[in-house]
């Protein structure tokens, strides 16, 4: 592994123990065995992870262990590379839609997603208290690193219930000369699109209530908004076909170059 790492093997061990305490609390039932890496070096430890790095020329590295939690077997312990300086951070990935993306509107499924999200928040909050890097801490630095461009290339609506994701995506787009607006839910997205008709919608997939695919479905079903391209960003193991009628899929984590290329392609297609 040639790339520079701002985290040490000891940081991974500490982060993993914190994950374990919240994902498998005492009395939660049968708990898997905590991985034991003995005296393995950092490259040897990462070799035990699944490499989910994006397959693009500007790939951000991503290493994961699917460790689950006491309520859901698909949650992941992830180490990702941020677009800012190439630094790495820890992420508790809920991976909510791994098992049943089409069942996301059921009450039972929503309850499970809420449990997953609370576990995620608890894990990442303790990581920050332990001075371990998280997406939230690094994204604030990354957001300020992108300079706003002077030209205006159009208006883009960002739909994301994670403020750090929305802030970073918005900063990247503004650096490319786009005006941006952000909403935190699918319902708010539909209301804003009907009012202001943006040139493009960039939406997260996994959101409470209405997910990104639902947003695309509603927009494409309305003749007044059907021509607005919808780009969905996600960690989920889905394909563009799974997300139809959305126009394109961008896998997280992505770089500014990845986002610029995807947005440019969709706007060019709309103009032709």
C-alpha cells in the first residue's frame, strides 16, 4: 500500500473497540469475536478488510469490515479517504438498504433504520471524543478548502439528511461555478423543485421516509419536472437499474473530479 496514511494501526484498534461497545452492548445476545490482529503491521491489517475503493481515475480509497450490530448484520466498520489532503477517517456505515431496498417504506424497516442510525451516531461521537478522525471532522476542513468560482453554471439542488455530506457536496459544486441549495428530506426536495426548477438534483439514496429513488420517481412522473436530471449518491450495493428512473449513480466516497464529471455529463445530455 503506497498511499500516505494519517492513521496508525493503533488508531484502527481503538476505533474498532469503540464500534464493538456500541454495536454489541452487554446483554444484546450472542456477540461475534472481536478481530485479533496480534502484531500485524498497518498494511497487513488493511489487507484483512474488503477493498471497496471506487473504480474511477480519481478513486477515493475505502476499506470495510462488515461487522453488523445486535439488530442488523450488514452494518460496516469503514476506513475511507477524504478528498481533502487524502486523509483517512473512520465511518460507521449503516448500510441500511443492503437487505431489502424495496421494503424501505414499511414501519418495521423504518424502525430498524432508526436503530442503526442511533448506533452510528453513538459510535462516531465517541470516536470524535477519542480524537479519532471521522467524516464530520474532516469534511468541515475540506469544505473550507474549496474556493467558490466566479461564474454561474446553473442551479443544483442537494438532497441529503447528513449535514456533513451536504456541506461537502455543495462546496465542490460551488467551486465549479454552480449555485446550490440544500434540503434534508425527499418531501422538502419535491417542494423546492416545484418552486424553483433547478437545473439538476443531486440526492443521497438512503434517507428516512422518502429515499433518493422515490424522489426521482416523483419528479419523473410530473411533466413539469420530468426533464430535470437526478444524480443519486450512495454507498449501497445497488446499480443504476435499481435506482430507475434516476438518471445516474455516483458511488461514495467520490472526489471533486468524480462529481464534476457526473454532473457535467448529465447537464450536457439535458442540453442536447
